[in-house]
C-alpha cells in the first residue's frame, strides 16, 4: 500500500472498546487496543493516502454470542437498551465494510463506525 500510495485498512473493533461490562474485561481491553491501533495507523499512514478505519459492531447474533442470545434475561436487557430493540444480523455489517473500502470514504480516516443499533448513544 505504501509503495502504491493508496489503500484501505478496516480493523474489526467493538462497541466494547467504549464500555465496561462485567465478565468481558480482557475482550474489552483487546478491542480498546485495536481502537488505538486504528488511530495510530491512521496518523502514520495518512501521508501515504492510506485510510485506516474500524468497524465497531454492537451485539450481533453469532456463534460467539450464542449463549447470550439464548439467555432470555440478557436478550430482554439488550432489547430495552438498544434503540433498535433487537440483536443485529451479521449481514448488517456489509454496508459499513463496503463504505469504508470505497472511494466514498477517501477522506474518512481514523474513524470507528459503530454498527450497534444505536446502543452506544443510549446506554
């Protein structure tokens, strides 16, 4: 990318890089590190016309969250706390990736795009 003087990097961050939640401290810390990696890479690579951004998913129905999806109390809490009032579907992340990898985002750099049904602003 540096040799071509152009490129896009999309890191997978998490809404948890902004919040604390019981039992997931190591996960949140690792995603906080990815958030700062994204920002640092932005500063280092912007002069080479390389945009470095992150997608920060909220709660999505995946294999990793299966136990939480099946936990009625957690799902109730999630639906009450999320303005969209539901779990996300992994397919809903595609648009964010397409945008961040397209020319439409050429002046977007060092940004975390939260795809979380509005949860981060409502918690």
